[in-house]
C-alpha cells in the first residue's frame, strides 16, 4: 500500500508541478518511452539469468504487498521453536524424527500455519533438526553451515533487487539515447518554421526527462524496497539459527527462545512478557 502511495505521490508531484507551465500533450511521446523502457528491459534480459529475471518480475508484486513477516509471525515462530525444543528436551531428539521427515503431516507443525506457508523456512528448520537427530552436536560446525545457507539464500533474493537497481541506473542513459534520436529527427526538419521545430525539440527533450523520472521515481525505489525485503527475510532464518545454536549449547527451551528473540529488529520483536504469555499456551505434543 505504501509503495503505491509513494509512487502516485512522487509522479503526481512531478506532473503536477509541470502542468501550470506546460502542455501535458507534449509529454505524450510513446516512441520515446518505447526506446527508453525497451532498451532498459533488453539490457536487463541480456545481463541476468532466467531465475533472476523471474524473481525480479515477481519482486514488483512482493514490493507492493510488503514484508511477509511481522511481529505476530515472529511470535508464532518463537512459540514453535519453544515447542520443538521442549519436546526434544523431554523425550529426546529422536522424538523429532517423524516431525522433521514429514512436516506437512506433523501434529506439531500443524499448530503453526504461518510458519508452514514458508516452505523454505520449513525446509531450513527441518534439515538442521534432522542433523541433530543424527547426532550432530558441534555448535561451531552447525553455525558455519547455517550461516552459509542463510548467506546463499540472501544472495539469491538480492539478485532481483540488483537487477532492478541496474535497470534503474540504465534508464537515464537510454533517455539520452531517445533525446539524441529526437534531435536527429529535428535536424531533418530544420527548414520548418519555429513553432514546428519547438514541438520537435520539446518532444526530444522528453526522452531525457522520462529516463530520469522512470529511474529515480519508479524503478530505483522498487530496487531499494526489494533489498529491504531480502534483509527482513534473512532475519527470520537468523532467528531460527540462534535458537538451534542455543539448544546445541545445552540451554533450556525458554532460554533458547530468548536467544532467538534478541536477533529480531526492535519494531518486530515481541516483548519478553509477550513471549512468556504465548509459550504458556504452547500446544503439548
């Protein structure tokens, strides 16, 4: 919602500031826009592999929807981690085996629907819980492995943001291309009267204007937004990582959850009291 409001406000102010002094019809130069947007998209396709292009296309929708995780999501995650660690402490790590092998059929994970919607997070947690059930008990080795996977996932998510940012950087240059081509057309009509040449020159300069506006008012903000979403997504996995590492070091389930809680951004972090209240109602498995 805020993305759309920001986009409408920014472009609206640009066009609104122009209207009292100019004719809106002058800005309607469809062939200039084809040169700018088409050239930028063509360069983007040449520069990026298919998975990045698909992610970038989906990224516009993700930016409009906003972050997929909020305070309630993290509270659910912390309660889920507490439930997992409590089960492992009371019945042993092997009690988790059936849950991690078939999480979609688990009577433990079914209590946490928001977590189950994130298939990558489910796979991430279950993979490392599986390692624990197999006897892995070295926190340093597990931490290195988890961080490598988090970094890889983060890099993949940043690919879309980087592609859109590169597109935004290219648009002012393609705007210059469109303007130069417009000047070439104008020079071919140099014998025309001033009122005709004025319209041709104005149309050519629209290319420079459009390239800069499309870049800094539209595509660059989308790229920054996607980077912020990728950073926020990484926090979810860092929270899981902190909880598992604390459990490996022998802490009680409630303390493990506190380790995980402390990794979160302040505006999304449930308070200690909120977590305490929530884990009192944690499902018994």
